[in-house]
C-alpha cells in the first residue's frame, strides 16, 4: 500500500483501542517470561538496555531504539541474560482495522517485525510517554488525546514497517559485517575512511547506519573498543604506558593519554593505580 497521499482520507476504518500500556523494568538477574500470545496486536519499544525476543523457535537480539511489532495470536516471549538491565514500553492495541491490511493486523506481510526506530526514536518515545501519562493520571479530555496519540503511534508503526524486508535485511547484514570488521581490526585501523574503502561502503551511509543501530558513530565505537582494551591491559599487566598505547593502536602516547582521559575522566597511570586499590599520584604520567 502506498502511504504517500494518505492525508487525503483516514486509513483507519475503525478507531483502534488501547488495551494496556506500561513500562517493564528489568534489572540484572537473568529472566525469561512464558511463551504466550494475545488476541490483539502488541508493540514493544526498547527504552534502554538489551535482551532477546523469541518467535517461531528463532531468537532475535534487541537493544535501545528497537521496536518489536506482533500481530495477534503470534506465540512469543522475551528474555534477558544475567547482568543485563532493560526498560521496555509495552502497548496492547485491539480493534485494528487499517485500509489495505488484514483485519486486526498491523503487519500485512509478516507475523512480527523487529525494526530500529532510528531518527524517529525521540518522537515515537515522546508519544508513548505522553500516552502513558494520559492513561495513568486521566486528566480532563484524556480519552480524546489518547485516541489521537494512539493513531499517531500506529501511523509511525506503519511508516517504520513499510520498508521491504529485503532492505531491512541488507541494512542488518551491512551493520554486522562492519561491526565484525571493527571488532577484529580495531587496533590496526587508521581511519574510518579506510574501513569504507576496504568494505566498499559509503561513509555517510555507514555513519548513519551505525548511529541508528548502536546509537554512536563508528569512530566512537572504535575508540570505545580501544579504551576497553587499554583498561584491561592497565589493570592486568605491568606494561609501560607506551606499550599499552601501541597495543591499542596508538603510536603517539600523548594522544593516547588524551583520548583515554577524555573517555574515562582520568589518565592511564591513574586508572592503573585505582584499579589496584592505590591512590593515584597527581604529578606525572609515565610514557616509557
């Protein structure tokens, strides 16, 4: 169905009904809910953290910014690994009847869909938060406002899920390929431009793909990986700061110290002392 031009008439053949809305807050301990389904559509929007979604004996990881949309009577469950926390907004929506879609369905070519909201995250979450507030406090005219907010949210779902499955798969495959390349080569990569040349990927596309999927650009991810390795080496070995810098891909030790301090708020030598329970010496940074 072509969505452009739908402002000329409503796509809603019935007014959708909100069955429930709320936030599930999971903290640290491993947890799995029972396999279940609903007689209505369900939307899950990940506000923070990560977890896994299981449907049709397949498991799909999710993270902040992801939206999971389920049609009615789709058996599914969510679970979280030990040590992982997450906040997830849940909405149940009944009486869904949209022009060009099967009766009761938010998806017309799949039972469920996991998509990343990307640049729409703040707007979608803002509408969800407002809808939750209206239904919890029930101020004057809350039902009128709630009906409008629900239609807006459903419209965003249609916008985000109207991309062809092939396009979504290609984006996920590209992101996975680049992330694996960075994970395997982060200590030897000179610039993101070289990564793009090696993988034949447009830099602008790569930056937006990473920000939409992971929340940070590829350069910040690269720095994060390097600093993480540096912290491990500083805490677990007696390597001189210069050797730690080289092991993490930095030739210039002074630049490495600046990057480390910018990320961690302290110098490498001070971090080493703190990690071993010693008070940091404020005078100098050893670069041997």
